């Protein structure tokens, strides 16, 4: 039986680890198709699309978000930075949407290349990748306050 | 169509595991046969479930998971697994970009003491535009904030949504049509929902409720981590049971055979108190907000029935505060339900013969039974903890202190009271559960 003090210490340590990995993370860029007129998006609008709360872009038109695998660092960075939720919170949130019968979580692709490929073949797509990995064929959308 | 005929009924008490396997096979078979077939709908299978155990300190009465369960923890069972345990399977078929179909089957302890699976949802959903969706079939009855995922324990912190409020409308679905419109304005998302339908539900003791003209109007607002919700529900409700039939037939016969004021009053009670097509309306407000690691949420509701029957108007609310510590979230909930109780009319006894007076007194006393039973009065305080122990698995423990109201004649949401139970008695409930999704 682990003592309460130990447990609290473990929790605090994991929070600190979480914070430190957040601060040293490589920058994640939000990308859309060149055909998409979108140039900026607010953090809340971005979150609404990625959490399935909104199915359209700020300017109108259906948005098709695409996600990365749970294990990918980009995913953890993206949700830490923009939503501030843990993986468990995200799972509970998506369970809620799945079991309302109103939606499915975005497809989870294996890496940045796969996300970029998806955006290239889906003009309504929106994804995130490491900033350095974005090619000239996709558009980086600025996140504004 | 709604109720399987007895001959078609599956055998009682099919093990939940068996049902799970059956559906998983169906699911795997479907996804196997549909792989690489471009014109086939894209099928996904999801499931949810709760394995829960509840103990009550109060042996004179049963604590149940919802209004449909015939017995529970306390008098019937020392430890009841029936209160919260359930298993659900959902099949989503995406037919094209606009059209999809959803079927959700749920196995849960129900009115006949079985876990027979029922069709919770079965609807087609069509996106007229990205923002406007129409659904037709068996759809949710969206009275409260958690109505759409009321059965999915994994999606909320509690063991079960606070019953004081949620059992004000125990009906979770209806057959009909549903329109939803969503509009984002800046960072705020507005959602409007309107639905119309009907349903039929069975309760224990051969009771049944016929619900028609069930209308739901919902407005929801989401702004960052804050959400607000207002809903209006109205339905024509007809509650029937052999007990009510005998009781009101008694009033009717007494009225027909007794001249004067006593007979008139008996006929009046028969006409008024049978619940045929009473119009029942529910107004509900809900809010939730998270700030830092805090989560706060609350709902309030008030009901109104358009004429005197044995169903009382109710006011109910709850408030929950939780604090997230990594994967652990302790929380506290207070909840309350109070009736605007009817003053039950009586057959006046003066001028009656001894035999008539005895019949009248028995009828008067029996009328108090449903009136008291439907005047739910209780409050509770709950302390609990949710731990996201594994991927898609949450463990929960909660301790609830529940008190009924002395002098109210009501056992609150507790059922099967023994003669030794007194309104005002309390119960301490300890519940443990494992909630999962797949």
C-alpha cells in the first residue's frame, strides 16, 4: 500500500513532468489546403473543430480535422497547448460524442507526412504537424488569441 | 413493434458476456465483409459498460439505479450489482458524407428483473447542410444535460447522474424525428434542437406509461470551457397499472351507486385522477464550467402537470464540484427533489351508511398510496472519486448519504419500503464501479 504522501508526490511529479515536456516541445503548426481561404483561426475555434463541437470552418464550409496517433509527441503537444487536456480527458470527451451518435473522432494518422498527404488530397482538411516538417504545398494557419 | 411479443422474447437473464460476444462477432464480421468494398457503408462498432456494486445501510427499503428497476440494494440485496451494471453496443454506419445510421443496444437491469437487451437508439441521420441535421427513428429524449450519454458511465465523474434530478424524466428515448441546427458565432457555438415523437415504457408491477406528443426544445451554448443549456419538454402521459385500474374503478363504482355529495366527489376523483392523457411539462436549466483543475456543474428543473392526478409537480436540482489531480478526480455533489404535493381530495363520510363509509374510507386511504409514491421528496450529499486507471477504463467509488423527508409520506426515490420504513429515514450508500468504453 503506497502511502498518501507518496501518492501525492507521484501526482505532483507527473504534473511537473507534464509541464516540462510542454515547455521544451517543438513547435506544432496547424496546416490546411492551399485551396482553403483560411489564414488565421482563434485558439477556441481551432479547439471547437478538433473536439468535434463545430463541424465548420470560421468562414463556413465543412471542416475535416485529422489527428495523429496517441503516442505521437505532436499530438500531446497540440492538445496540451491548445486544450490543456490529458489523454484521459480527451477519451472521455470523445466517448461522449461517439455515444450521442453525433460524430466520430478525427482519423488518427501515423505521422506528419501522412497528415500532409491527407491535407493535399482533402481541400476541407485541417491537421497539425511539426512546423519544420511543413512543405510549401500546404498552408500554415496562424493561431491568433 | 415497441414491445416484443412474449413468444419472441429472448430468454431471461442472458449473461451480459454472451451478448457482448455476439455483438463483437457481428461487428467483426461486418467490418471484415465490408473491407475494401467501396459502395458499402463504413461500419464502426463501439461499446460501453459499467460493472458496479452498491451496498445500502438501510435494510427497510431498496435503492435502485433508475425508475424501471424492480428491486436493488438494501432490502432485496446486501450488495446489488443491478443498480449500475450495464453493457451497451453501438453500430455506426456511414452511408455517405451526409447520411449515416446508428443502432445502440443496451442490456441493463429492467422492470421484469431481466437484463434482456433493448434497442435504445436506431435512427438515420442526414446532414441537410453541415450545420443542419435531421434524425429519424428511435432517438434520444434530450431533457437534461447528460441525457445523450446518460448510460455511459465513462463520460461523467459520478457513479450515475444525480437521481434526484435525472429521474424526474426516467424516459431516455422516443420514436420520432429530431432537428438540430448549430451555429458558431466567433468562439461561441449555439445549438438549437427540436424533436417530436412518442414512446411506450413498462415498469415493474405490470405498470406502463404511454407517452405521446413528446416534444423537446433545447438551446445550448458553448463558450470555451463554459456551457449553458435550457430545455423544454412536453408530453401527453398516460400511466396505467392494475392497481390504478382497481382503485379508480372503485371510485367510479362508488360514484355510480351512491347518491349525493359523496357519490359526486367519488366520480370527480375517478375523472380527475386517472392519469389518461395528462399533459406533463418539464423545464430544465443546466450549466457547467471548468476553470484550472476545477469542474463545476449544476442543473435545475421544474415540472408541471396540467390537471390534478396522483403525479405531483416537482422541483429538483443538483450541484457538483470536482478537482482534477492528474488521473484522479475527487468530487462532491448535493442534490434535492421536492414535490408541490397535492392536497388529496377525500370522499366525505357524513350521511353514509356504515358499509358505504367503510368503502369510502378504504378508497380514501388507497388514493393516498399513489399520491405519496409520486410525491418524491429526498435530498442527498455524495462524495466520490473517479480514477482514470487505464486506457478507456475508469474506476469509481462514491459514498452517498440520502435522506427522505419526515412527514412527507414519501420514500423518495427508494422503492419497496417495508412497514418498518418511516419517511425521514436515511440511507448511506457505498458504490464501486468500473466503467469502460471500447
